[in-house]
C-alpha cells in the first residue's frame, strides 16, 4: 500500500448507499448496525423506512425519532444509509474562539484537508 510505504495517515469513511438513493425513495434497510460497528465509532445515518436519524458517538448507536425521543439501538436494526469512521482526535490546529458560535462549550477547528468540524474542548470529542 502506498500510504504504508510513505508512512501517511490512512483515513477511511465507510458509507452505506447514497443520499441520492434516499431522495429516490429507497428506504429499505441494507446493512445491520452490527456490521456498521465493525467500521467505526463516529457517524450519521438513518433507519429503515426513515424511522429517525442515526447518530453514532463513541461507538454508541442512537436513534433520534421525530417526537424527540432518543434511544440506543441494537445490532439487528437495519439502515438504508449511513456514514461512519474511526474518530481519532488530532493534537494540531487552532482551537481559538469563533465569533458566530457564542457558546463557551464549542469551538470550530478549521482544516484545509477536512473542512471544519466542531470540538467539545472538555471531552475532546468531535461533533
């Protein structure tokens, strides 16, 4: 592998289906949550028949439903669309305050490689 030969960090994003498939009405589950767990610990997606939003944080899979309820979901639950990766915080970058976000709990880290992402400084977790 070229990245191994050159000692370059290798980042992988695992994706189930596409957003275009959802727009076209393909809501049937294709992959089980248990399979997604093998590919990462941070991500987003949806559930079969669009039964809520999938939020993956620290390897925990949550279902956020339209009524505002949140629950952990089991490995047998199906998803028609999800994106997941293994999160590894980096030590570089500038975590200075951002004027558009007034909350002292969040800061935005800018990166030419990855765009921007939100960090919670107290936990070091990405949002």
